[in-house]
C-alpha cells in the first residue's frame, strides 16, 4: 500500500455514468458527518427495537424537521402549556 495517492485526475461520482445512474436511482448521497455519541447510541437503540435501521431513523427525523419546522420557542411554549394544564387539572380516579 502506498503512503500517498494522487487523486488529481479523479472524477466525481456524478461524472461516471454508471455511478451517476446509481445516485439518481437511489436519490441518496453518501456523506461523512460527525454526530454526538449519545445521539448515535440512542438511534441505534431505537433501531434494535424496531424494523428500521438507525440511518433510516435519522433520515426520517431530519425529514420531519424540514417538512414541519416549528421554532424552538413555540415547542417550549407548547410543552409548558401542557405541563401547566396537567398540574392544574390533575386526573382524579
């Protein structure tokens, strides 16, 4: 194995016909991303209990954030209202 490789003439996947076709078919792109360990462990734990992989769960979570953006202050208000309602109106059995 060489210590160094020359990638100056390398092509992007989109420039190689069969790789471009695969990218178009899958409509997914391989990337490298840093995720906090606790987040990754949580998604992997959820994946073990369900029928989906952890990468699919991460993708679905990100898609939900994009499709239904809700500002953080609105989320906090909603949670506070629910908690205050729960405290002031306890269910009696």
